[in-house]
C-alpha cells in the first residue's frame, strides 16, 4: 500500500494595494507604463487576487485600461 503525502501550504502574505499605499485618487489612462504592469502579454486585465489591488482601485484600473485601449495607448 502506498501512502499519499500531503504538502503543507505556507500562510499567504496579505497583498497590499499599491495605489492605496501611494494614496492615488485617480488612475490616469495615459500612463501606459503603469497600466501595462496590470496586464498579461496578450492584453488581458489581471485579477485582484493576483495583483493585490483593492476593489475601488481595481475598478479604476479596469476603466483606465479600457480607455487606453480605445485610444491605442495600451494593448
């Protein structure tokens, strides 16, 4: 009989919103460098659970990326 080995997970470090840390009130859609950090290579918006942004800033980020796509700044 083989025994299954279980792996223990380490406690996840809480992710802190980058925008809350730097006290950002508005995410500018013209800042392509910042917006590209929150996208995949194919241009999909990364989810909150990966980036660690809060709800309010994730909504602002999504709107900014979509506006950047419209004017062809962000891919």
